[in-house]
């Protein structure tokens, strides 16, 4: 099925980002290959905060897996991993990372909404996603149906994602104050913008156009409930996975925070754990 203009532009942009991210310090691919004990900062965050729990021996599907750094980190913790992404370049990078690091994983090219057709008759103990994933999707209810489709009865869904509140803020050029600049709710539809550099702050993409669709936290939670999942927790975190706002300061272990004081009273990520009834 042909992609609509928003997904087509996003796909060109994400294909361009793959070699840039592979070489970047932020993804630290060289260390992942050289050190069999190394796991990504994002997966380490989950361990430090005891969020997803033990994955050993479980089948894990990573939706929008990008270059597989997080996916294969779960594999290093004992999960049998499958990653899905609509970028063929990203899936090639996943397979290369798997081979060069000696970490097993299955990787498949599929648009999120078509992945149930591309991976027929498959269900998993865990469905995992996040860190800049759902903003690329236009229909959060359709996404939640895909999540529920892939879960075994009793299976666990877990997402650690950039908070939608941060996505709606910008910094005023004149006074440095945070201002509400972008929509918060999905009804606003895809929001187009151009950016030459990815969040790694390295390289330049040829295809600068990209479209994000906002999803309010309530919309995401409600979509999961409507898809039949039962919530275990919803957490809001004061750490960000990259320098999203110009005033963000390093917080250690690859994460970023707002400056101390009143401004720090802002959620930067959220995590949701839910399960499919038996
Ligand atoms: C920021 S990455 C998230 C992965 C992971 N957090 C990371 O940073 O490595 C976003 C991923 O979503 C993928 N993506 C965007 N739209 C998609 C769609 N409609 N279907 C499947 N994948 C999509 C992109 O190719 C990209 O790899």
C-alpha cells in the first residue's frame, strides 16, 4: 500500500538519519559492538527505575526499533527479540549491529499499521516501544490496536516515551521563556517542519521535511484502554533522553534535565506499563 505524503516524507528523513546515528556518539554503536556487556542508556534507565522487569526467556517485539540499539540491549538481557521499522536502511543497520555484536535478533521492514499483515500469526510476551516513536504516527487508536494484536493473553506492554507536554513547548527567542508553540492534542493532525540536523547534533539530512502528530497523554492512555489493555502504571519523569530544549542540562547516564528551580517542575518523559487480560 502506498504511504501517504506524511509517512513518505518521514521515511525519506529517517532513511537519511540511519548512517548519521550509526556514527554518532549518542548511539555509541562502537561500544555496543566492542563490549558484550554494554547496553543502551534507554534500557539502562529501565533497569535503574525497575520499570519493565525481567525479560529473560521472553519474546519481545520492539515497534519502531530504528537501528536496533535498544532492541539488542533487551536481547543482551535475555529476551528473544523481534524489531520492526518502516525504514529498510534502519533494518539493514539492525542486522549489521546484530551480526557485528554477536547479539541475536530478528528484524523486519514494516510500516507500523501494516506490521500485523507483515508478521502474521505472531504474538509476543512483551511489546515495547518509545523514545521518539509515537509522534511519527497519525492515529493513536490504530497504534494501540496493533499493540494489543501482538500481545499474548497475559502479555506486557511497556512504553518509555518523550512527554507530549515537551513536544508542545518552544523557547521564546526574545526572553528565553518557555511558550506553548505546538498543539498538544491529536485532532491538530500532522505538524510539518524542516530540520537539517537530527537530535544527535551530528551530520545533515538531505530530506529535511518531517511531520509529527501530537498525542496527549490522556489520548494515549485511553487508546490502550479502548484496545482492551489493563493499566499497571503511568509514570511521569523529569529526565529527557536527549537535549530537547536549549536549557536542558546533562543529568548523567546519557539523560538531560531542566535547570533546578521552578522550571524543573515539568514532565519530560512518561512511561506506561499495561497487560492484556488472560
Ligand atoms: C526515534 S526512533 C525510535 C527508536 C528508538 N527509540 C531509538 O531512538 O533508537 C523512531 C523510529 O520510528 C520509525 N518510524 C516512523 N514512522 C514509522 C511508521 N509509520 N511505521 C514504522 N516505523 C516508523 C523510524 O524509521 C525510526 O526508526
